[in-house]
């Protein structure tokens, strides 16, 4: 299929990376962003694997803030916090400045000839007539890339996703008297079976505190965790809040069509266990890059290459369902501590490949909990 004009809806990381790949393959790109500033409002914490850093290469190098070789898992129950176990990684995990990265990518996109239109709100996508309705008039396209994020406001009326299920993911940027040395993962019955929290050291005096939960009291729970985790050992001040919805369903059934492509959270390709979306996004962009020739797209080739990503996500969902069968993250960690396990070696951060001993203990925990 020969394509003269591509409209990309949403200038988050997904829209920017897709635009970058398409521009490199000779496509004419217009990137439509509803907000005034690229990268804002902020949504994500910014933890990524060594694989993601390697893929992005020079695009991300100057935006790396911190790196970690392990996470500390802590249990919050009965008003107390205690350390449960350590997750140790074979390769480092990195914290990147997502806002800076997206602004930098936008500069690269424009330098390659892409047009970026901010304050442009797309209200409707018409796939039958190949046009978009925006607050600035109609936009005609040969291919539309929908990378609108988790809300799927445009995707749902098109019936491209059967189910839309979400977790709530509030986060806060805090100043503290002393940051932890590494990332802390928080499990507690207060967040429900699907929920967990995190503390990410940004600098010696600043951290990101966040959580994922189905509870409608997510913001109150975030404040509660701040009190439990930082007091009385450390004083803290909440400087600002950010975050948003996190897709919690399986990938959309119709990710790609003759004249459209769903990207990132809009396609619900987040990893169900960690709720991270960047690895799957990188894999999706790789599929797109490898399926394009100059100025043209082969739908069947893209679909065939997507199957590998979908198989990976299917396995991730099976792991997630196993965790839920145990009773969720809190029950899983409690079960592992009953085996007196104090350290888990993660061989692959993105795919959650653990050492053989951990795999056996996970299976035992699942069978005992049934």
C-alpha cells in the first residue's frame, strides 16, 4: 500500500517513536498533540530496562538519571513497614527523564521533516473516509496512527478493542530528607490483589512515589503510603502529583488495519505483571520498522510480525493470572517469605525470567494457595 500522508495522533513516547521510524522510511508525517507542551502533563515514572536503553541508543543517553541493580520489596501491613526480599537483576534497570526524552525526540522528529501541531484536539477518526475531525478542522490521511494513550477515547467508538479495563496509577514527586539507595516495591493488602506501589530514588533528596490499584481511593492510599514509608525515619514533602490510567486488559483485537495502526497504551500492550508499557512499545515500533519499505506498508507482513509480540504478552498474562490465583502480589510475597526466600534473581527484567529455584517456589506457592 502506497502512503502519501500519515497522521499520528498523540505526541507521547509512542507517537514520537513511531513518527521517527516512519520519517526514516520516507513517509510524510503530521503529529497531532492536544497539549501545548510536548512531554506534559507527565504520566510515567521512567524505569526502563537495559534492552530499551540499547534500542534507543543516542536518543536517550543524556536523559538517564539513575541506574539500579536491584529492587527492595517491602510489606506494609498493620501500619508497619518491613523488608521482605530483594530482586536482583542480571543487567541494570535505568531511570530516565521521560519529559526530557519526549522533548528531545520531538526535536529529532521536526529535524527529519515531521510537522508537529500542538493544541490540536482530535475528536473523531473516520476510517471509512480517511479523515480526522479536530478543533482546527478536518485532516485527511492515508494512514492514521492512534497513539492517544490509555483513555482510548478515539479507539472505543471504532470497536477496535472489545474490553477496556484500567488500574488507577497516581504518582507524586517528593522531596525527602534522605532517599533510599534503590527502588522499593511496596505490597500491601490495602491496594487489593492487583495492586502494588513503588518508591524510586531520583536524587539524594527526591523520590517518585506511586501505586497501581483498582481502588477508587487511590489518591488517599498514595498519601497513606507516604506517611507509612517515610515517617518517622524521614521527613517528606509532596511537591506535585502526576500519573493516570493504566491499561489492565489484553491487547486490542484489531491493532492494525488497512489505514490505521494502534500504538502503545491505546493498543493495551502493557505488560500485565509490572504494568510497564515501554518494552512492548519498543517491540511494536521494531515490528513497524521491519515491515516498512520506503513510502509503503504491507499489512500482512505487519500482522505476521505482531504475532511474536502477542505471544509474549499472552505468556505475561498467564504469569499474571498465576499471581492472582495465589491472591495477588501481597500474598505472593508473603508466601515466598514463608519459604524463607530473601533474594530473587531476575535473569530478564522485561520478560520476568527468574532463576529455576524461584520458578519452582512460585509454582509451589500457587498450588498451596489454591
